[in-house]
C-alpha cells in the first residue's frame, strides 16, 4: 500500500461498510468507467445516510474521475492487468485494507468487484457486477480462452453473495447458462441522464455516427459493408479509441470495399464533445454483436438522434424493439434499418427520448444499494 487519504464523512457501525476493488477504474472513458463514475458517488451517499461507508481500493493508475465527499480512497500498487498478475496483487492489497479497517474498529461488511478473476480468501462475502458475458460468446475469444473464461465467470458468479447485472438480458443468461440462483441476482442498469443534450442541428452532409471503442465486438465492419451496399447512405464517423490494431483493420476493409473516402476516424474524444456529436450526426448506429447494455443507444435516444441497432437481446431491451434494427451479420438489413432511422418522424424521436428518461443514475444507485443490503443479510 502506498498510503491512503480519506474524505469520508461520518460513518457508523449500524450501516453497511463496503470496500470496492477498483484496480481497473483508472482506464479511459467507456461504459464501465461511466457506470462507476456515476454510481459510486451516489452509492456512497446512500450508504453514508444509512450510517455506513464506501471505500475504493485504487490501482497503480489512480482513478481520474471525482468520487465525491463520501468515498474513502485507498491507494495501492495493484496493476490493472494482466488479470493473473492483478488478482495476486489485489488479493494481498484487499486483505491488508480489510485488516487495517478491523484494527481501526471500522470493519468492512462486503467487498465489491466488477472484474475477474474474483478474489478468494478474504474472509467476508463479496458481490460481483457483470457488465457483459463476452467470454462466453463465440467470436469474442478463441475456444480455449472461452472455456477458461466460462470456468472463471461461473465460479465467481456462484460464489458471490449477490450477482449484479447491468441488464435483464445479462441476468437471465447468468441464471440460464451459469446456474446462478435467481434470488441472488439483481439488475443495476446504466442510464443516460449524465448527457447534456443540445438541440439537434445536423448539416445536410451530416454523417452517421458510431460511438465507442473500436474493437471486434462492436462489429463496425458491418456498417462499412452497409455503406458499400447502399452508396446513397450518409458518410460514417467512428468516434472512439482503437483497441489493438483494429483501426488499421477497419481502414483496410474500407479501402477494400471502396468506401474509405466516406469513413472518418475521429479517434478518442473529450467527454464534453459527446453532446455535440449526437446533436450534429445524421443518425447513430450501434451494430455490436456483443453488448451487456448498450449505453450509446440510450444516449442517442436521450439526444433525440435517429437510431438503428443490431438485433441482439441487450440492445433490444435497452432501446426497445420498435427501434429500427438489423441482424448483426446482415449489411443489407443494416442499410435498411439506417434508412428507417433517418426517416423517423419527430414524434418517434420524442417518444424514444421519453423512453430513455426512464433510466436514471439515481434509480440505479438505489437498486445497487438494495442489492448490497440483500447480500449483507
């Protein structure tokens, strides 16, 4: 441990005291970071009001987002990866933090983690958030890695005092495929009320927009093929950081399909730019083949941007089955759905925004608090 600093307020022994394993939360902005940036301060406030407390064990790369006045930050040298190295260092750091809290007369009741492998031998219950189940899906990883991943996920999910899924789709898969007791599962969804909405102002030459990391599961190749299938579609803008060599792969495919002149790679963007991207795009396309939630779809609806989504369970659950959708392996269907999205009347976009407003970070924080209380009982 490098030492710790605390900004927490009053905490009592009657409330729930939770230690969050946060070694990976120093990562760049994405759905997982957004989830924690919005929920950790809210959860900490709820625990504080009930006489409890929340502490986060940071990793070697400190957390860059604000955690608020009720979160105690505990510093450590735990690396964000690779996973096997992280779990060894994390177990040691967690046990040290737990022992220090006991010695101070303020023992923790639960440890929460959202990354795998989950720590063992901590001497108290842990809860687990699963953002997706990509390790179980064909195409997401080689067969050997999927088999190992299934074992790791299943073990952690069954050992957890409570399993928290970001969507009902993920929850049902955990029950069905991992054999998790339904009574120990909870849904704590993402939300989009962090997004500052700007008036829609797309130019005549506005581009289609895909938001998120450039990586295989985002299935961006499909949109390139849709552009090749329908030359009359608007250009495409890809906003997000690339993982590995995926940008090079996409550029090569765009050249092969002769659509390179119609594709712009915007790269990483600042959070303050997001509202402008949604306000000025022609439509948002979410073609993912694997998602646990689909935050970009909900943000697009909040921003009243036309939306087309891949026909996978999580995206249909989050955005609604009435949203123009397509099979994740059908370029022609993708092009047709984009056309339908572009033709959506104002009333449809307003209804979508009303739908998105049902998801709030405050409601999700309360759901998480309830799940933790259930686990402690």
